[in-house]
């Protein structure tokens, strides 16, 4: 045998050994391996990966384009560059075998020939138990990071503190003083008040003035989450706790808030069975995940808020008295806007400043319009005032917001209020209200009587009679 032939035979046997070794390694591995050619077509996949993807035999996918098998695979990207990913998180989007939503650790790299030309791409998916646990921890950490980023963004753009809260009225200053006292300790706080009075603003300010201000401030609206999901939102859940539970489980709001504050808004709407579980968490300072077998210690400060009368709910057996006393260590009652009318001009100026910063167009409220706004009762409180100013800002063409730019409903209610105090007859009051409503609907429909009558639910002829009786000018009708 010539030396040349012997050398070629040796090279051939070396390739055979390499191939056998390669096959042995990837087929015996519990990790998943997949290789695509330079065009992104699958040229090899091992048994572990096939089982994970519920593929009966590798021949079923060999020769297929990678994105037709794994819709969000990143391997095609590696065919265009020399980058390497080592133990990065990958969340599957494919639906077969319950794979969708699963997060694993992945290593990816391009394969080059001796000349440095990319000829393939290689991926390794780690299924080992230890790696899965690591992936779970990393995913939970990633979820927390995303949550905190959103909270930080919200905090920066809406950084409420004791100094930034608006108000100079005696009622407001007394409430603010109580909040400042609450910030100096870790006792539970119950904030009460009507809808739109700024309960979340006070809760945020208390947290930001406390010794927990550098820790998380987690908000949860007890009325906005279905009863069957509330427990898992608050305490989290373990993998497989229920149908549809995410792979690896999920941490709850209490764990997220550890060391900081959790704000339970609309606490009066919490179901009775959850009230018992919340009470236990507050008493024991520990939680148990849904489907979990062990308790997790937590250090959180509770601030709860409601617009309901919890004492009345206790009488009606809708709220636990023991939970009420646990939450109601410090009670802060936020005054309604009608109880602090001298603060209305301050809010108006603040809202207009916000709009000016956002749109760059300066507008102001005329003195007589501001006086009218102070006469209104504001059942929706600060939130209703803000919406009214935003609407008027959008309606006015010039710089001044006039009476005509206010909603007719507000104008009519102010007029009714004034008429009552002036001992005006009921017939006159009703006419004024009817006139204001019809004028608003006509204006909305550009003085087109057919459209206005349809919106009011009356015949066009009946609308014409009312227009004549109430002396409403429709000369601009088209």
C-alpha cells in the first residue's frame, strides 16, 4: 500500500470516527441539538429535541426550513454573522406538545469551514433539571426587571410626593399632615374617600416619604382582577398549579413588593375567601403560592384604599371585621373636591400646564368660567375636573376657555343649583335644564335637527316645538 493511499485511508477513518463520536454524543445527550445548513434547512436533530417538540422521527423534519418547525428560531440570524450566544433565554412560540411559552437556556453559534466561510448553524437547548430551574429563576428575574422598569418609568413621569401634591385648603392640609405621620412608621394604612379624590396619589406619596422608598411600590386593583385569579396575582403559583399555568410558575405581587409597599386599591371589592387568605398573610408575614407546599416569608407594608363604607359592609357580612381592624391602623379620609373648592384653581392651573407641556399651546380659563367651575359639585372629583379641562382645551380655538366650552351637563347643574338657592320655580328650573341639554345635542350634531332628534329619542316635529318654546337659536342649521 502506497504512502498516499495509507494517508487518505487514515483521513477517511478519522472522519468516520469523528462522525461516530458526534452521533454518540448528541444522541446520548439529554440536551437538544439541532443543525441547519447555510440556507437554514435542518440537516440534523437529536432524539431529545424531537421528543421535546413531539416529533415522532427526525426524518419528519430533516430538509425542512427551520422557521417552519420552530417559528421563532434565531438560527437564521447566525448564518449571517459570527456571533455566539451562550446560555441565553429562549421562549418558544410553537404550540405543539404544550411547548408554547416554555423558556429554556440556549447556546447558538455559526459553523465555519477552514476558509472562514459560514456553512451551517448549530443550536443546543438545555433540558437538564438544574438548567430548567436556572431558566425558571432567570425568567422570574426577567419578569421582575420588566415590571420594575415599567414602575420606574411611571414613577419618573408621575413622581408624587408630599411636596408635589396640590392643595392649600384647610381640609387638604390636615389630611396631608396625617399622611406625613403615616410615612414615619410601617403601620397599615386605610385610605378612604370618593372616587377620583386621589387615593393612589396619597398612597404613592406615603411610600415615597417612608424608609421603604428605595424598595418596590406594587399596585393591585382588587376590583379589576377576576376573583378566581386574585390569589395567584397576590401570592403567585407553582408550575402545574392549574390548567394554563406558565412553565416554571410565577411570583406574585407580595413577593415583588418584598421590603417595600403593596397598595391594595378597591379593597372593599375583595371576595370573602380571599380576605381570609390576605388576613393570614398579614398576621403571619408569610405567603404560600397556589399549588405550593412551603411558606415564603415576606416583609411588606400594606396601604389599602376604598370608596366604600367598610363598616356598613361588615354589618352586611360582606367584609371581615378582623381584616378591617388589621388594615385600619391608620385611617386617612381624603376630602371630596366640593369640600376643598379653594383648591380648584390650583388644579386647573396644573392641568393646563400639563397640556401646555404636551401640546405646546397655551390656554387659560376665563375668570367667570373659573367661578362657575368652583360652583359645581364635582361628583367625580379631581378626575372629573381634569377630564372637563381636557375637553375644554380641545374645544377652544383661542386662548380663553369660556362658559360655552364647558359640557352642557355641568352648566345646567350649576344653573339648577343657583336657581334653587334663588327660589326659582320648578318649571323654570326644568326648562333651563332641558334647554341646556337640547343646545348641547344640537351643537354636537352641527344644528342638524334630524340627527339631534334621533339622539334625543324624540320626533323631529317634537324637537322643533321645544326649540320654539325654549327660544333656542338654530339659525346656523345647514
